[in-house]
C-alpha cells in the first residue's frame, strides 16, 4: 500500500477541502463506499461460516471494513499529495453501514453494490500504476433483485437469477472539475440464485456477485449507446 498509494512526501495532518468533490466528480466517493461494503459482505459470510450468529457477524465485519478505511483516511491526512477527506470518510461510513442496514431492513436485501473495470486509453498509455486509481476505467453498479420486488404471483414468471443494474462512471476528467458523468442500465447475472446449486457454489457466486459480470447494457447518459456486453 505504501508503494502503490503513499509515494509522495509526508506533511502535518491536514484536510483536503479544495479538490475533494471535483477531481473525480464524486466517483471516488462511490468507490470509498464500495470497499467497506464488499469487506462487510465477505467477512460477514466468513464469520457466519466460523459459527457466529448473523447479527454479531455483520457488525464485526462492518467494524473491520470501517477500521481499515479509517486508517487509510488518517494516513491520507499526513500525505502532502492528498490530505484527509471528510467526503471519503462519510462514504466509508455509508458503505460499511449498508450491509448492517440490509440485515435489519429485509426490503433492502435484494440490493447489491458492485464494481467492474475496463481499461481506459489513459490506463493503457501508462498514466496510472493500478487500474483502481483510474476512475474512467471503473464503473460502480447498484444491482437490483427484480424478482424479489415482484408480486408473488408474478415471481414464477421472472427468473430469480436475472437482475437489473444501474451503473455510474466518468470520462474526460481533468482533475479540476471537468469531465462527464456516464450512466448505464444493464442486465446482471445473480448466479447464486440459479436453482439446484450446492451450498458451496452458491457462496462462491454470492462473493462473485460483488463484481459486475459482462452483460447487455445501454448507456443512457451523456448519450445513448447499446452494448452487446458491457464490462
């Protein structure tokens, strides 16, 4: 992590007020929410597998994800190149809390945060050391389990493994507030809901569902375009 992220000089602790919401048009905030959400989901399952009850495991997992992200934010505060971000910290809290909220609010359980990557030209040209640093290569998704929101009489006609997902990315970033938001609507494969799977394979697919697999999609902003498969 030191070599990947904190390469610059250290400084006294400071808050980054100037570029917090401009340099990536907020796409970084969605990423900050996704990471503790993914940690909370994976470790919550792991703790349950180890014998913890569902409530205890989800709280422990949320605390684990938020603790690590808090360390990252404080470390950023001592970096001359970054600085502590209240926006990032708020997104971290939201992401860590989402699995907990889903545990207590069953109506939200069919919602899943996801991520996907497709290398941008800037990344292919070597502008970024890691693809996760390039927000134009990253799309964040909210997958919706349509089947679970349908009336009971309709559910037999709609496959539980076929979700819809809304995606967000950015393009044309200049680091100063320039660029465009990009929005997608896509099918999403929730493979853990395929009937007849053994429990271990369901768990594999549950973890895999944190990543948005390639699927047919339509870009709805800033212009309309259809994709046979959107990565």
